[in-house]
């Protein structure tokens, strides 16, 4: 049971870090500097490079 709880906590930490990195965008899909994040919205490729716990 503790493994599930540890995995949940790990996934939650990864999600928080990823949310901070997400590039903010306007309704038209353009970069919104006030929203924070890194890079341009059209360059964001999702979570393919994020290792997840097994």
C-alpha cells in the first residue's frame, strides 16, 4: 500500500514541475509572457521526455 502512496506523491511532484514549465498562451495560441513558463507554445511537445516511475 505504501508503494502506491509513494508513486502518487512522485507523480504529483512531477506534475507540479511540468506545470511550471508549460508555456503560457493566449486564446489564439500565442505566447503569453504574463502566464510564465518556458519557450513557445508551438514548440512544446508534451511529456514524451519525462521519465515516469514504474
